[in-house]
């Protein structure tokens, strides 16, 4: 977890849209990682200063894009020994189709 140090609440830049297939879909906007992130990843979420929240949601695309930059404030990184994702097991093509009815 990455936190803006000294802040109880912070915001990250994101995009959202409704989709027919997945329902509400969203993604965090990533930027180059700062020095403090180097041991974790070379990217990090775009952290928005409170003064920039309205610019992100109501500004022009160019104004919003200008906010996608390396975060220069202090951050706190809370690392856990567990990965944030688990790899899916790979199923062979033969096994994945063995329970399917034949195509006519």
C-alpha cells in the first residue's frame, strides 16, 4: 500500500466508464515511480494533491494530463509478505475443452 505521508485522505487519478460486458470499469492512472518506490516498482499511482482534485474531475484533458507526473511529496510504503495477486493456474487446451459438447 502506498500512502501520501501525513495525510489521512488522499486521492489517486483514475478513469471510469460503464461497460455492457463488465459493468462499471475503472483503472488507476499510473506514473513513473519516485525514488522511494524504486524497491517496489518503477511505476506508481498518480497521487493527486487536494488542490488538484477539481482539476482532475472538471478540468480540460490537457490540464488533467499535466497532473500525471512523479509524486514529489513524502510517501509511506506499507509492504506485506504476501503478493497482491495470485497467478492463475494454466489449464491445458485439451483439459479446458474436454467437458464441452461437440460442435455441430
